[in-house]
């Protein structure tokens, strides 16, 4: 399994990466006073870099990487979902942890423990019948099984609903809070019964060929926490989001290992390395 990169509605598969280590910039700046006291200034977020390598592939497996690096699919920045993110959580770290105003319609909540003794550090709370939603859209590839999940606590006498809207690129108005506006393709939903504590609501479906992104919203919940989106047939164990919505790709090396004529195109092999930088 390889990663996915490209613009919304045009993400392409990266050849299977034998290695894609992720590095994170330091969030802290340290200063030392004459007295010897050390203080720390801590930034709000850290940008990430992925140094990827593909050990063995055909030259034609790399043609989309070449086009992205040359700007033929747009100037970017692009979406980048690593192979690990696809099966872990393609939301960004901020979206999955309720930081940087990534959710709307409720208020920041505290820590706790979900069903199954899964701890969480931050949550989002709301009043009865209030809607909480992910700010912006979650880009998705076409026709790939997708699972959306979130842990939900409900009010004593009222159930809650998780809605996942598929949206297409036509540009028609769907709802007042969707920016940029998109036309609704399909909506998937699941209910959580009243008086439940941090139960996981799960929706699994395959997006239509016209779908470019998802809108995630919860209506009527007392609390929600630990949202996740994976490109899998079922919900995976929750982990912090690993997706990137502002990526730049640079090809850094290519090493042909076999070059010969072959009628079926299997006569040539090469390895390559490329770097993904998170911008912003």
C-alpha cells in the first residue's frame, strides 16, 4: 500500500513506499538568562516532513510523481495521506485533537475515558439539539472504502446523530457553514441512543465517483471526542490524525536497477526517493 497525494478530487496513488519516516520540527525555542535560568517558548504547531523511498518499481509507476513535482496537477499545496495515515487516521493532528479552531458549534471540553477504557485528552461539548461539525471538508479518493468514526456521549433523554455528507465539485450551495460551497451527493448517518457515555459511532461506505470530500457533523450530542477517518472497511483503533492538507512534493533521487527491452513493460526497474514538506 502506498500513499495518496494530489489536489482534492484528483489524488493519485504513490508507488508502495518501503520507507516513509516522518520528522517533526521542534515546537520549542529555549533561552538562557545570565542567572542560568532556562525558559521555553512553545509554538502552537509543528510542521512535518516525510522522507520517502520506493525500492523497486517500474518507470511508469512514477509518472504521476513526476507530474505533481512539475506542477502539472496544479501549483498546490496538495493533500498528502501517507500509507500509514490511510489505515490510522487521515484527519490532521489538529482536527483529531480539537485544536486550532478545527471544530465549530460547541465548546472545548476536558479529558476523560471512553468506552473500552480508552483515554482522551480533549473533547467538545454542546447543548441539546446543537450541531457540532468539522470546519472545512475532508478530501477523499474516489471509490475507496471509507470509515468515519467519533466517540459520542448523549443527553439523558435524547439520542444523537453522526452525519457524513459526500460532496461533489459542482460548487452549488449545500449549507451555510460549508466553505467552499459544494453540492450534496449523499449522506450517511448513524444514531447513538440516549444516556450513553463516549460510545463510538461508526459509518462505513464507499464514496461515489463524483465525491471529492466529506463533511462530518454531529447533532444532539452532549460530548464528542476522538474523531477519525480511515480508508478501510472497518473502524481501526483510534490514533492521532496523520493527514496533511498543505503538502509539497520534491523528487530527490532516482536509481535505475534494471533497464532492458521487454514486451510487457516488466524489463525495467528503478528505485526513487522523494520528500513531502508540510507548508503553512
